[in-house]
C-alpha cells in the first residue's frame, strides 16, 4: 500500500544499539506536584529562571483554558522575560499565545504585531505553517475574507498535499460568493465582512465567476487528497475524512459545475499527485532557505482561469435564491 505524508519510518530507528556500559544511580526521588501548584505564590520564590518561566507559562495556559484572556496575556508577558535567548520554541509558543489573547480581546493590530515578530524569527516550514494558521485565525475572527484567502493560498502552496487547507480555502471562496449574492449579517464578535480591493488583479480574482471556479477547484483538490488518505486510515481518523468528503460533495452539488468542468479540473488538480513526490515534497521542518514555493497563481490559477472553464458556470435566474 502506498505510504504518504511522512508515514514511513527511518531504517536507523530499527538498528540495534551498541552495547553501553550501564551506570547505576544511587538514588532517585521523583518530584511530586500538587494540582495547579504553579498558582501558589511560593512557586515564584525559586531563583531558577527556568522554573519561573514554567510557572508563568502554566498560569497563562490555565487562564486561556478558563477564558481569562487578559490574565493569560499578563502571564505570558511575564513568562517572556524569563525565556532564554536560545529557547526559540518556548519563545514562539508564548508569542503566539499572546497574539491569540489579543484576538479574543479585540486587539487586531496588536495581534498582527506579534505575527510580525514571529515572522522575523521563522526559519523552517513548521514555523511558517504555524504563523500562517495564526494569521488565518486573526483574519477569520475579524471577517477579512480576502486576507484569509491569501494566507490559505500560501498554506496550500507550502503544503500542497494537505486536504484540510484546500477544504478551508474552498469554504472561504463560498464566503465571498455568499457576500456577493446576499446581504451578510455580521457574525457575533467578528465584525462585518470586509473585502478590500487593492489592485486590478485582485479585483479580477474576486470576480464572482472567478471565485466560483476557484471554489470548485479547491473542493475537487481536497476530495482527491482525502480519497488517497483514506487508503491508510482507520477508526475516527477515517470517519473524519468521510465527513469531509461529504462536505466537498455537498459544496460541489451547490456550485453545480458541469461534468466536463469536473473532469478538466480533476486533471489539472491531480497532475502532481504522484506517490514519490507526495512523500518527499516540502517535508515539515525543512529549512526555508532551501524550500522553493511556487506561487499559487502560477501553479494552479493561471492555467485554470485560462482554460475557458469559467464559461461553464451555471447562471441562476435569481441570485437571491442562491443558497451556498
């Protein structure tokens, strides 16, 4: 069976280790902590910077879980003071936590400032993926659909074999179609829908017919990837993929592409779905210095938009009846 998406193991993991001289420990006393020990004032009395960092990090995480975002932000800010310069993982984790607290507190600009800090320190694909997902959360929360789509397109270019990013991008396209065909009421706590046209190219990308074709492409690509993944899944993971496939089918039924359009889009969106390429392309953790990300437009959109398939879009008699 074909194994994809990093599901294989390195042979070195199964090589017998060399005999080592065992060293017996005189004694070992495990540290026993009471539940939420880090909430006590005494937890900060230690002179160990690492211990103080842990205490404030745990306090921030607990406050987030309770929905106390200002308290969590303050704890993360204090934690950041104790994080050593070479501990990039904790630093990035704390900065992301602060950004997410800002989202919940309605401080979009401040959240984006932390995004800029994280962006300057991103050095591999894992960092960039986390950063893009954070930006998606920010733009989704504030209803900035165009910016959200841009981030999702970057994610699909960075990780082209992840079906969930394609599915999210397809739903973002549906958001634009809804806003074009109906009056969109502001979501609770999210503000109103915002579509900012900054250039003629962006305006063309947001043309209703173009967005319709992009939505079809995304759902077809997601469906292709999910079907491949199902070959190596079981249990609740397989069930989740099955529900996602139902989503794609329902969305395509509502979008109503012709069989010819589906066939031609499937050909374009499946060209790179080759087992060897899917195993090796853009591995998580790879240095950004050696990752070449072909632009989303160059890789997919230009070819699709120039194919004439946009003429196959069904035109409803009454746009007000559209229910996507």
